[in-house]
């Protein structure tokens, strides 16, 4: 996520108008390639408005829960969002790229997790027990914290994998160009995707098959490394494959992928590499896992927002495609993929605004979260 200054808001508006132009052109002549051919025909149906929605997740009983960046969580109903079910607005700030940045349930909706930056800017993951679909405030506990050297690149997304473990994404610490080299360092949680078992210990246990367990000088929480700002990641609910949208420095936005069978330990390259390209005078690590998709900043945006592989029922021709967007340009796009190889890309011809996140409902349908306030479901046209 980029946070706008006055100037960038103006640039963003121009960018948005330009992308709407592209979108209408795309609607007449779908941009699609690969085996799937035509782009799926979709519309964005606004289902609610919120104050700076930042994250969303499927909740108990088929519900969808939405986090607002300033610190509230609300449940999506038939007539928009309900009253807050959680309010930590006194415990976080929205300066820089901070705030309430991620929410997740465990598999049986027995626990709810929030990821936020506290008043000092420290990334914090807290847990609540859930009973009868309701958070139990008195059960709140802090699972994990990570101090942040700068106000940007906090990452902060979190979700449970198909293996029942909690995955947490942290950016490289911020500033620009990874000044501390955190991406490639295994002795810090910054610039990493973590994998922990919050139910297995206090405050959590390390899964015994994590890739760096027992390795001297390495943090055992690390699942994958070489990430810059893995702002949004997800697991394909059909295959269990992992997809990460990693925000680029100044040239390349990327999507990373790992098979469900991965044993972890992937090195996604940052800050030796930006996408498929050496960063500054970087040397490509021998174990570099290149992105499955990258794009430059000549028209398609400047800050990738990772989404989900669509596994819903409403849009047949979108099934199995990875839906994602970009905060700076808002066009909703889809990748056709086969066994971790991208076989085509489509512009779905709709613009979600300042797309900061997607949410996947329990029924597999996808919601687009516009930081400007709109929450829309992707429906068939
Ligand atoms: Ca990379």
C-alpha cells in the first residue's frame, strides 16, 4: 500500500481516469491471451460502504467481516456493515502505512486474529476466542510483535493455511531499497512470510517442519523470505497453492507462487532482485524463486494488491483464475494459471478504485475493498 500525499492524490486521480479509459476500451475488446481466451464478464456490485476498509475475511455462518484501517471491525449484512464488533481505534494510528491491516479466523472460527501497528508503530498480532460467532474480549492475548524501523512496508496480512497454521506477512521494515538488507537476512522476521502455531504454545509454537528449524542464526518462524512488502497473500481454496502480491520498489510489481506441496524456504529475491531484474547492482541468489507474474509501472499501476484464486460459483468462466489489482490504478485483473505457470492475463474491465484488499466469502465469491470506502462484490455481468 502506498499512502497518498496531496500531490500523489492528484496524480492518482489522473491515473484513475486514465485507467477507466483503459477499462472501457477493454470492455469492447477484452485483453486476454492464453488457453482461456475471452475475459470473464463481470460487474462490481457495491454491497457496503466503510471508512477506509483495509482487510476482510470469511466469518462464521457465511458472514464476511471487514476491518477498517482506523481500528474497527464490522460484519457485512444485507444492508451494509453492522455496528463495530471490535474497536481498537485508541490503540493504533493511520500515519504512514499503519493501522489495522489484517484480520483472520482459524479453521473452525474458534479464534479471531487481528494484525495492527500499535501506537509506537510495532506490528502486533492479537488473538480473541470466538463463541457463538462473537468475539470474547476478555480472552484477548498478544501472539506476536515485531518492531518496525520505519512507518511503511508493514505488511501485516495474515491467514491460516490449509495446514492449520497461521501465516503472517511482514515487509522489509520500510524506508526504501531495504537499507538494512532484511529481505535476505534470516535473523529477522522483516521481509518474510512467517508460519506459526498459535494453538500449540504460549504465545505460540513453531511447527516442527518449518524450513529453518534448528538452523543457527535463523528465525524459526520463517516460512519464506526475500519479500519486500508482501501486502496481500492468499491460499487457493481449491489447490492450497500460495500466492503473494509483493509490492515493488520503483519498477516491477510481482506475484509470487508456491505449490501446496512446498516445504517452505523459498527465496523470492528481494533486495537482490526486483521481480526478474537485479535490483541496483544485486546478484541473483542461486535459490531465487522468480515471480510467476510481473508488470512495470507504465500504465498498470504502482502497488500490486494480491487477491484470490476465484473458486466461487457465480462466474463460471472466472473459476480457477487468480484475481488481483493495483492500489494505484484499480483495474481488476485475472491470471489464468496452470501448475504455477501463467498462461494468460485478462483485464476484467472493472475498476475498484483504491484497491487495498480483496476478501473471499465462505461461498468463494470475491469482494473488492476500496480504501476510499466502497466494498463491492464481483458479480457476473
Ligand atoms: Ca521477488
